C-alpha cells in the first residue's frame, strides 16, 4: 500500500509541469522570447544590409557563427551518444537522465544547422548544396552526416517517449488543452502497453542505440574534416578527428549536467535525479578533461616542435599575442578549475560539479573560436594578418540562438515528461 502511494506521488511530481504553470514560468518564457526577437531583428539587419554589418570580411570570412555551429554540434553529443552507450551497456543509473540528454541532442542539432544559414549572405543558396554539391567536398559530407544524425536522434528521442505519451494521454490529457490532448492521441500510436508492443519497442530502441553510436562519432569527425582537409596552418592535422570527438563529448556532458541541475531544482526532481548522477557524470567529466588536455598538448607540441615559420607565428599569436587572453582563459576554465572542483571531495558537490560544467562550456566555446579565427586571420601569402571583431549583430544572433535553444527545451519539458517514467518504474 505504501509503495503504491509513493509511486502515485512520484507520478504527480513528473506530471505536474505538464498541467500547471506558474507566473515565473511565463516571465522566463517572455525573457527568452525577447532575446530570440533581438536575434531575429539582428539577422533581418544582416539580410537587408549584407555581411558588411558583421565583422567578417574577405580575409576573415568565418567567425562567431562557425564557432557556434561547431559548439552546438559538440553539445549534441550529450544525448544520443552518451544515452546510447549507457543503454547498450545496460547501466541502470542512466534511466532518469537519458531523456534530458536525448532532447539536448535534437535541439542542439537544429540550432547548429541555423548557424550555417546565419553565416550566409544569401541564405537561399543553402539549397545549392543539394542541387550542385560535389561529393569531393567535405562541406557536402558535413551536410549528409548532420542530416543523418538529426533524423536518427529524433527517432532515438521519440521511441522511448511513446509509453510516456500514452501515460499522458490516459492520466493528464483531460487537465490540458485541446492541442496537447490531440498531440498525445496521435503520438502515442495506440500504445496499450501489451507485451508484444513492449518487445517490439525495446528491440527498436536497442537497434537505434547500436546504430546511433557510429553515426554520432562520424558527425563530429566529419565536422573536423571541414577544417583538417583544408591546407591551412593550424588545421591540416590528422589529430582533428578524435580531438573534435573528445571535445564534443566533453562539452556535451557539461551541458547535460547543467540541464539536469536546472530541471532538478525547478521541477523538484530530487527523488529521481540524485547526487549519484552528478557524481558519476562528474567523474566522466574529469576523465574527459584529462583526455582533452592530452590532445591539446599533442596539438600544440607537434606544431611548435617542427619549427616551421607559419606554425610558430600562429602559436605565438595564441601563447603571447593577440589571442593569448582567450587561449589562457580556455586553459583555466576548461582544464584547471574543473579538474580541481571535481578531484577534491569538498568541492565534488552538486554546486561544484555544475560550476565546473559551466566553465567547461565557456572554455569549449572559446576553444572553437581560437580554432576558427586565428588560422583564417593569418594570410596564405606574405602580408598583414586579417582583423576580426564580432559586431553587435553577430552577438545578438548568438544570444538569440542560445535563448532559442533554451526556449525549445523549456517548451518540450511542458509537453512531455523530462524523466522517462516507464524506465524509472522498471528500475523501481
């Protein structure tokens, strides 16, 4: 009897965000929408005046938008890759956090694709990739891999949602609006929870979990090839594939930890998302910190040790020149402080691990920036280095993109349970 009452209370906690909304929620949504509108306005200015309103020129033709693209692709690895690996290995503690991870992937990929459109002076020319793309181009490889990953990630998010959508249809649909009721009926696919349906669903999830792992790894590898297949100083390196994949998982897990902490606090999910989840993911974050440090040392040591003039000039600009401040900020935020916060028991708390994750995300964005900009700023022939200073337009579009990502995630959490109810019930 007591177990039944506890289960009912747990269901009420998970269903409450779907049926009740506070004034604070509407204020938060209004704030996010205001930033999104600012980004839309800035993009309108860019469309009407051209890329001259940005800091990009014929010398430095990539900047903040490309940095955002690589960053959003990176954090997308929080979901399908991590969730799929934990599912395949049948790791039990994963159950309350997999849906948050899988949703991060889908929304991050959508906003990654938007960054490519923002970077074009003529956005309609994005269709030229479809009509006139050449298979020899890494950009076409990028298009194919990201599209495949998005479709796979949507499928991987939707399949485990089906039983919970059916629960929403049966238990809370009448307390919601017409659109939600209709949505639950359509998306539940007449799920009744019979044994045959459960076997088919678990088989489909298992197949997707296996397929999505190589797809996820290939995506950020292909993203790295856009750089490393180009004969430019600082890019043309065989280490970029694994380097980018490790960075993606690093920033992805950091984003997952931040999202977990927010939903845990706002929706009172302390009974589901427990300190052990932060502890295990914190250990994984520390491991990736050390792995990424290894790749970073390897990258700069091999480029400097060779003594090639172009490599020395690029490295000097990072270590001692105009990019030294972002470089050392990245080192401090990405390697030193997170390692200290997680390594010592006194700071290995939920606030400490979340603080480390915030710093990692900031550092990894900066890292993508110093991968993109300094190399392009260095001329291929003798001459002055290019100058790139992002304008308010680029920063506004970036702020709007981040706000849009959070907005999409927030709306998702008001329509579907952010914790997989049927999987948590099986665990119990």
